[in-house]
């Protein structure tokens, strides 16, 4: 009986913090270039499938970001955390208790992307051609 209880505890602890799919909807965006930041009116809404080690753009619902985007883009999950206890030191007070996943992607043209998905928010950054594209939004 003790062996079964230990197995279920390990299974619960080892399960991913995130699973399934989420819809991300942009609220604000901008471009940082040559030491200056300018806001843009770009908007994006997409559905992402989340696995324990990857996040995949499954559907583009609406998009007017600069550049091209297509479904199937895959991000590698490099870390997940819950903003509680000691780990909450690195999390803004209004995000305490949220599950937060950090994902990265580098494409063949040397562009790098970081996608941070929280329980209620997301942040996106893309470095390309000497510019940083920044975006903040909500998780629906």
C-alpha cells in the first residue's frame, strides 16, 4: 500500500504545470530600435498548444504584426515556475501565485524569440534585424 501512495505522489509532482491549449490576445506592442521605443498598433490573437517541453502555435485567429507568422511555429520550454514562496521574489506582486512558463525559439535566419506565458498574461519579444519587437497581452 505504501508503494502505491508514493507512486501517485511522484506522478503528481512530475506532471507539467501547463497542459492543453491557451489563446493569447495582445493588448499593447512596440518596437525598440536605436535606443528608442515607439508603440505600435500591431495586434495578435492566436491559440497555442502546450506540452511539457514545447509550445506550438496551432491557430492564428487574427494578426497584423510586422513580418510573417505561420502555424506550426514551435517554442522550447526552458522553465516553468509558480510565483510562490522563495520563487515569488522574481515575480511582480500582482503576479504572485501565477504559473509562469518561459519559452524560446531561434529560427534559421538568426532571429530569436522569447514567449512568457502566465496564468493571466503573456509577454513576447522578438529580436530581428537590429530591432526588438515587444508585446504584452492576456491569456483567454
